[in-house]
C-alpha cells in the first residue's frame, strides 16, 4: 500500500495496529490457487498475532506488476513472518519492505525479494518526501 492510499484504507486496520512492514505476495492466473492457499495458511498461522492478511486483489494496483495480496505486520515479527513466507511460498514471488513513508526507497533499496524479483512500475510510487 502506498502512502497516498493509507488514509483511504485506514478503516481496514484495527486501532493501534503497528503497520511497520508489508509483504506483497504476487500471483498469476496459473498460481492464484497457490496464493489463495498461502493466504489461508497465513491467516491460520498468524491468527493470534498482530498481523493483517489482506484479500486477494485480482487486478494491478499501484506499482505492482501482478495481482497480489498483502500481509502487514509489526517490526518485532519480521523474522518470524519472513522465514515462514520463504518456506511456505512455493513458486510465488514476494516483496517484503518496511513502511517508512518513503515509497521509492521502501520498494527498492529497502526491500527484499523472496523468489523471483519482479519489475515494479516506479512511476506509480508516491514521491520521496526528501
């Protein structure tokens, strides 16, 4: 989710939710079922943690080159979430980044890729605040 989208999506997050990291789980028509299963597994695996697992979004959003769903989580669960995603993702590509308010940095040098790195449309990122 981009900085410009946060205000319009704020109602989706529980009060006091610490959205410090995003994981974007990408899928195609051929891998949608795999993504759906991973999403359900994440919902079950992290149901007792302050983690928000978003819905499958079957259209292109912002800079993202494929359909995706997001997992939002706080910093203290970073290693737990990333390790689990890396083991459970199968052939899916996942972009994991901190949410600092600098969208270009967050989605590039501040990001890690699990699986194949995809090319983002950087023209659709909110400008850097600096």
